[in-house]
C-alpha cells in the first residue's frame, strides 16, 4: 500500500538543516526565515511521529532516526535535481534583476540586447522599483542600487561613482552667448533635483559653484524635480543645466543630446552598486550577469570622461 509522504518542503528543509546544522544557515540557502525552517521541521516530525533533530550548543544534531534517513534523503534530492535539470534542458533560465526605474530606463534596458547575445541561456526579468529588495528572502537574484553600498548579508561592487557634474543641451555651448567658464552660468536656467536621502548628504548647485570658485550666482531659482532622470530629460529639452551622474547621462552624452561644459565634478555620499546575496554570489548565472554589467559600466565611464565641452 502506498504510504503518504511528508510535504516536500519539510523534507527539503530537514535535508538542508542537516547539512548546515543551524536553522539560520539553512534559511539563507532556502531563501526563507529561520522561523519558517523551524515550522517545516516541526511539521515533518509530527508527520513521522518521531524527533529527528536534537538541539545542542551552537546548532542541531541528528537523532538516530534522523541519521538513518539522511543518506537516502540526500540521494533522493540529488536524483530530483538531476531529473529537473534534464526536463529543463534547452529552456532559458530566469534571472530576476531589481533596479530603480531611472537606471532601468536610462541605462540598463537599452543594453539588454547585448546580454541576450552574450548569454542566450539566461532569461532576464527586470523588476523596476524604488523599494530595496531583500536578496535573502525575495525572488530577486541581483540588484542594481544607488546608495552607500552597505547592505546586510549582501556583497556590493561599485558600478558607477555618484559624482555630480553639469550637463546641458549643446546650444548652451555654441554661438556668441556660449558658456565657456563657470562664471558664465550667471543668469542661466539651473535645474534642481530635490532628493532627501535618509542617510548621507545630497549636494546641489551651491556645492558645485563653491567647488568651481564662483560667487554671486543665484542658485535657488529654476525648475525642481524629485527624480534625477526627469531633470536630465528637461536638460535634453534645452530647459537648463542640471547636475547629472555618469549612469543617467552617458547615453545622452554619446548621442550629443547633452554635453559636459566643464570637467569639474563633486563627490557625493552615494554611488551605483551591483548587489548580490553572500550565499549566492558565486551562482553561475548571477556571476555572468555581474561580469557583463560591470564591463558595460566600465566602458561607459570612459566615454563620459571624454565628452567634456562637447568633444
């Protein structure tokens, strides 16, 4: 007679706990909470009618009944993994990438065709949101974030620096009224980004003008935006000059929709990072995407530096 099996998730949780000896480490591999792992173990023990794990200092150890089942259980999951791999051969693997709407639209999306050519076996899912995804518990595999680069249980690698520099439409640097020095900004329309981060400082035109050694310019007037991408789009439309970042301005600079009138830039407390969970940093698909996105960013940074004064 067929014996009713315990829930597969409970069996899987038990197998992972046995390998790691702690609920916390097992939870990281399973991308759930430690409490959820504990519930799975309780459900399994209730189903079989015996205690399978015994708590000890620093973690858990197998009871004799748990020890007796462990080898068969590991072999069973290895066979299941092999079977699933055979069934999915030839089907692109999905990789979910979380990023901000501005970076997705201005930089990432226009380049995705390059990644598809390079890694046709990986199907990307772009999750666009201002919210910071928890890479340990959510379905997100990798994130592109603008921030300090310090995230718990995650590894961060610099993608673009967050330095700010003026950009504007080419018509501002041509003709008799062309902008040639920072002092020429007097009376010119300045665009502003009103972003107030919870930590760190977001500088504006006053900081840049101070770095350029210019005084007597009213930097308070002008259109204000809550999003840098919108402010840059206004600059493309010729509505004024804005302080932009490499990540969001690079395509406009390459297409000469924008130019950098000056080389002077100011540092910020922020930068763009590629972020992965520590437990999955070496996954082949994540590593492939990370390598590609870093190579793209490296080449773009070099291009942006050359686009000063419309050169």
